[in-house]
């Protein structure tokens, strides 16, 4: 396998980037580069990273191919102590959520899609609540919170202090959700990844380095991608 056999590398110039960074996902490869990085510098970096890229891409594809494609009969959501039970059955509604019994009934017409729809709806309800609670706790305010489904980011913060959170966060451990919230709230104070920014993050999450590593290693289930 060569670079030519890999999917087209998505190159993104970012004003906050200080170095070239590659990210390999199950369905794409992204390269983040500083705004003034030249094409020659990008190509040299890719040439030096060829072996790592090929090896990492192959590992990713093997994991995807080997993953059991069976819909889950239970899920652990970030803000619940117990797993929710999932039942697939014939019904008119795409899903029916019973919060008291922690039971989710999903239509068997298109269960993968309806399971995703439930996760997105759940995220839109509970992730803004989590962000607001942490904002009050650490004293960093934001303007608006939106919930979306980006492929490569867990969250983002605009210069207007609007924060976006990835709906897939509800499938993560609570400590990781809290880390992402703290990370994005810290950007309302420092709109970069400077030493001051990471100091602010560490002030509110002393274990942020491990949490960051865990987030990067997460593989989403086949029905979510």
C-alpha cells in the first residue's frame, strides 16, 4: 500500500494551529496545518509520515471490519448511573423513551437511524444542561450552545463564545464530557492552545491529559458512523 491507495487527505488551515497534525479516522484522514504553511512543507511532512499513515489506516480499517455489527441491547449514557435497556420492535414512532424504567423502544423499520435520532435528541436535552452547570461552577460564561454531529471534533468555541458540542458525547464517560465542556469554556478566555489556555484547563480538570488521550482513542459504534 502507498499514499495513493489511501483516501484523499483533507487539508484544513487553522488560525490556531502551530504545527502540522494528522488525524486518521475510520472513513477519512485529516491534516491540520498553520495558516501560512507552504505546499512544499505540507508535502515534505506527508512524505515523512507515509509509513505511519499507512500503518494507522490499516489498523483503523481492521478494527472497523472486525467490529461486530450487532445493534446494542443496552447503552450507558453519560449522565445516568445505570445502563438503558433497548428493545427493537414494530411501532409507529421512531423511538419511545421511558425515563422511569430506563427503557428505549426503537422501531425495527430502520433501527440504526432511529437509534442515532434518539442519541441526538438526548444530547440536545442534556448536554447544554451539563455545559451550563460546569460554566457556573468554574466561572467561565458562554453565549449559545448548539449540538451537532461533526466527524472529527468533540466540540468547538467561536470568537463570540458560542459553543458547539458533539452529540456523540452522551455515549462517553461523564468525566470525558466534563473535560470537553471545560476545554471549550477555557476557549472563551483564551482563544488558542497557549500555555495559559492549558493552565486554565488544568485548573478545572487536573486529569485533563489522560481524559484527552481517552477521547482520542474512542471508536464510535458502527451504527453511529
